[in-house]
C-alpha cells in the first residue's frame, strides 16, 4: 500500500488541496491541507473516508498521532481530535507575544 519501493511507483495517490502534512493514525493516513482541512484516507487506495475541518483558514502545519487521538496544529490553534468520532475534543488558541508564543495564558519558554 502507498508506495512500491522496488518499482519506485506510487500505488495510492493522496488527493487534496496543497497537502502540507501526512501522518499515520491507526489504520488510516491523515492528510492536512493548506486550507485547514484534514482527510482520513485508506492507505490501500488513498480514498478519503472522512473530511475533518479545523475551522481555520490557514494551513494544517502539525499532525501527531497519539494513542487514541490526533493532535493538530492549524492556523493559530492547537486541537485534539477523536478521529473515529470525527470530533474536535479541545481547541486552544496560541497568541504571539514579543517574548515567544503563549499557550493557554502561560508563556512557552524558549
């Protein structure tokens, strides 16, 4: 599934608008686009099973598979998703300050 290294051939193309990130999550491949959308895809044929919307007009710049959830960085937010239920569980807004980035009201040390 995905790529044939021996043949140097892509077996399952991933579709989407300007894909920015790709991550494995369980038995799926998650893609993040420049438009703030994520697709949950089959690794066998690349077909989307679901589309998740971060409600950001900026790119998905981070995807990290956790044990049962997915951590996402999109626009000026950090989000926690239950991919199975297609639900955003938590959303935090990041604020830029002269001394660094602020997460949840506390300055993130350099």
